[in-house]
C-alpha cells in the first residue's frame, strides 16, 4: 500500500507540472448549501465536492449512491444491488451523521435504520449535487454532524423545453424518464418522472467463511431480488414582481425492494420485501432585494414503509414538518449576515404496535460572511455560524462553525475549518423493539480540516471526533452508545484538470484511520481509497470515459474482526455519441474485468454489466 500512496503523490506532482503548461480555466461553479446561501465555489471556505449535471450525464450514473461513489469519491457499502440498503462514510463518519437535502427539504428518514436512503433517489431531474464536508450543525442543525449532501433539481427554462431518456441493460434493467417545462417572465411550470425496473440478482451470496464463496447467484442457484422505482416531480413558480416570487414543488418516490433475510447464502429468501412511499413538499416565498434576501418556507417530508417478512407485515409512517424563515442582509460589498429561525417536528408512527413518537425543535441561527482583501490585495474569506436548538425531548444544543480561506496568489489558497455537530438518535434506533435502545442520547461531534492547494490540485488533512458514538453492534445486533470520544483522522489528495482541450482527468486519494472510545478500529471503513477518472473528447460529439476505484483494507466488523472486504479495484467504461444537437446515444460497461468482491460480507455485487441508452432533448 505504501507504493500506492507514493504513486498517487508522484501522479499529483506530475499532473501539477503539466497543469502549468496548459491554459485550461475551470468554469464557475456555485455552491448553495455551505452557508445556506448561494456562493461561488472559490468563495467557500468549506471542503466541497460538486457533481454537476454534465458530469452525471457523461458518467451515465442512475442513482444518488452511484454518483457519490463514482463521482464524489465517497466510500460506500451496499447490501445487494439496485435499491438495497446503502451506507456512506464521509471521512469515516457514516450515513446517519450526514444531512441530505432535496431542494432544501430534509430527506433523512426517521423510520429507517438507513437514515437517508441514497439508493432510492434517481438522478433524471438532478442539476447538481453538493458534498459539503465537516460538521454543518451550526447552519442546518441535527443530522449534519459530518456533512451535508445537497441535491438541486432542475428548474424550468424560458420557453418550452423537454428531455427524455431510455436505457436497457444487464439483469433485464429498463429505465425511462421524461421531463417537460415551460417558462415565461411571469410564471413557470415543470413536471417529470422516471421508471426503473430490474430483475436484479440475489442480494446475498456466500460469506467468505463459506466454501462456495466466489460463486455468483446464478452459479449458486440463488433467487433474484428485483427492484422497481417510480419517481415523479413537479414545480410551479410565479413572479409577483421582479424581486418577489412564490413557488411550490413536490417530489414523490415509490419503490418496491426485494431483499434477503440476512447476509450469506443461508439468508436467501423470496419473501422479505419493502414498499416505500416517500413524499417531499415545499411552499416558499422569496424576496430578493438589494439589501434583504428573505426566504420563508414550509417543508414537509413524509415516509411510509411497509416491511413484509415471513412472519408479519409491519407499517412505519414518519414525517418531518419544518417552518423556516431567514434573511440574508448585505451590509457591505461581499459581506452579509444571514439570520433566521425555524420550527421542526419529527414524528414516527408504528401502526401495528399502535405507538407514536415525536419530538420538536425550535431554532435560531446566524451566519456572518466576509470577503476581504487584507494582504497584498489577495482575497480573504471569513465565515462564522452559530445555531441554538431547543428540543422538547433532548438536551438543547448550541453548535457553530468557523472557516477561513486565504488566497496565496490568484489561484492557490490555504483554508481552515472547525465545526461542532449535534446528532439526535433516530426513532428507529430508539424504539425498534428488536434493535433499538430507548436510553440512547444525542451525539456531539467536532470536526476540523486544513487545506492547501487550488481548484486543480489540493491536499486536505482532517481530524474529527464524536462523543458518545452511536453504533450498531454486529455481535449483539442492537444499537448501543460507546461512551467517550471516537476519532477519525486522515488525508485527502485531489486533482482535477483538462489537457490539450481534449482530456479531462480527475483523481482523489483518501487515507483514513478510525478508532472508537475503546481504541478499536471501526468496521467497514477502508483505510485507503483511490478514485481516478479520465474522459477523452474525440471531438465535439463523441467522448470516451474510463474510471477506476481502489478500495484498500477494510474489515466487516469492529476491531479488525470479521471478513476482510477490501483490496480490490473496479473499473468502468462509458461512451457518449451525439447524433445531432438533440439526440445522444450512449453505452457503458460496469466492472469491466468482472472482479468478484463484496462491500459487506455475505452480500452480492454486480459482475460485468452492459447498458445501452438514448437521450433526447428539445
């Protein structure tokens, strides 16, 4: 592994030298969620990864978890194929500590062990995905102890516009989507939807301890676990004046997920399945004045989950109501203060057991932002955020974040960020009769990072802590709380550039070390990860893309116990050909070399897979 690290460092140095010889300029990219307002990425102190619609279309990724893994360089594990339970590890801190937003509406499901269900979000209407690393509770409150994943969906463009996509591939996978919009100076409307169906493959395969390990589902005679997803979205907007606007939106996700009882071939079953009905609504008013940028929003997230097993059918209903108002007050050039307040109600109901649990939070928050020229005319960015949350069922929380970014010349900079987080346990963790623990208390987190580099090449060191870490014990199969401080430290090295106006190269290397309060290494986090992508533009109408991900040593259970599920490389290929200005055909091959691997012991991953598609726009 030391050779791999050295190679990545040498590669970064060589690419940096090459960069000095070309005139490529990175396009302007805006970030919405960092301070709760839109800023140029160059003017954000946080460590941010932005996945654009162009990158999504070029890579032909289908779901949010696929985009985070292939384009975001995030470590992921999944209990089977499309639609199955997925976990994300941002700098070693897992899914339930990251807040996921869809157009500002909370996506974290309080009724689910998965928290935010990444595998259910289709990307047909996504314009941008922002990964903002570090504790963001000082801006967004609970669930943002490690990061914010902000998803921005399509907006209506002037005139009549439409886009359609169809795709077919391995495992009898069929995908189709359609979106249409119409906009004038006064009003706009957008509506769209997608359908995905796949026969899939068995969610489980043999564990490493089984003699048949290495056999795929068809060789082992295991049944397929299909997945169906139907998603719809609609947006309406009306411009009252040039600076006043009202808008409403709805995002609906219906999915049926077949899965297996537990990991390993003995867990193969045709009975367990889950039906999900998730809805996300928002109604908002915006006043975009010269000094005041006022936003008033009512957001509603509803979650309905019907889990069918061999012995019972259990229904879970959850919801998040949020009323929020804030004002961005510009008090000087490139300086503003954003102040606001919110009311949130988190509710979970288990219909079969006849129980209802809820808690509320009343919050006030403020963020101050300054862009100054303090040293030789070079930009200095300063941000400070503070938030107070008053909970009815938990201790109150005061959280904050501080960021500084100093440009060394026109391109290179140094930045430092520190933040505190507060993570309330989910109702599934608290009240599930089998896995839950009603004595769980909120976690507190502290995160910090320092970055040196530019938009082209950078290195970041990070140190994170979680006090009273909540984890799922794979020995007792219950959630428990590890008293004390759990630590996450590491280094990220990134590179992103174009050469000769025809070759795009992106690379991200992460080294991670973790230990809980008892000094034990945490499960399922890879110690080393390297992601590399290259896109060659043959001409203005044809591109060829190759990507690869190396996952280093990783153990399925804590304290380096259980199966070793790392030490593999998966490569993928994609090509897009524009037939004309409206129609593009594409093809992709995932897992080109047909590598056999598991991200979770006893759960299957796809072998070599082929997909062909066509997209058209008007």
